[in-house]
């Protein structure tokens, strides 16, 4: 069963870069071992062109990272995503933080999502200058990597726009028996 869900290659490239920075070439080798040979060759091609990568590859990398370094937790991956966000925001999403208004980043979540993921959608439930609540529908192809990614990325994006003490509550998650992935974020 092939899904057509993809993710922008810049995220995958970011993951590999950070693993290399932290664990060297051996770390990257360990990370890649679990991918099928076809996926490995394929990946090199996308990364050269920053094209879109199948959601399945993201899920594989996420599971492997958890296995190797995450001690079964998604926090490690969220931290990685924070670093990736920093790189990404500093380059082509720089305008988002340039006004120093966290709410601009928060209100852009549906568009940022669309930029990176071609499947699923963000539905805003409420937003103030200090908080947002939203849920995601149809992002299942990305697995829990999506939730951990949103948490890390969101934290970093808001902090870079000047938010202090960013708190993300994602207890309401489909991977933990809930009906949908619901995020409550607030900051100072
Ligand atoms: Zn979730």
C-alpha cells in the first residue's frame, strides 16, 4: 500500500546534518542502515535536489532515531526538530520572526504545515496573542514524527520570534489512544 504523502526534503536533510554533527559519519551510517537499499539511493537523489521525500522515509528515520538515541522517547526527536527549525527559519522563513511577534508565527502554522507536508491539514481552534489551539486531520502517513516535529519546530519558531517560556501540551494524541492530534500552545 503506497501512500502519496511526502515531506519537503529540507527537513530530512536537516535530520541527517544534525545526526552527523552530533554522532559523525558513523551516526549517519547507523541511521541509514534500516532504510532499504532503494530508499538509500533514492534519498541521496532527493537531498541533492531538495525535492519531496515520501512520508514513509520520515517514519523510518524517526523510528530509527528513537531506537538509537531517543531511549524510546519522542523528546529527543523534538529537540532535533528544534535545531532544524532554527536552520530553516534563519534561511527562507526569516520574515516570520522579523517582526518579533510570536503570534505571527503561531497564526502561520496552517501555512507552514502546507509548506512542508502535502497531506493533512491544520485546523485552528483558537488564537490569542499568547496562545493557540489547533488540531491536525489527515496527517497519519507521517506517524508520530509529525507530532514530535510540530512540538520542536513550534517551540523554536515561537522562541525565535521572541516568545518566552513556550509550553506545548500534546496529551491529546492519536498515537496515545485519542481521537485526534490536538495541540495547545501558550507563551509569555
Ligand atoms: Zn499526536
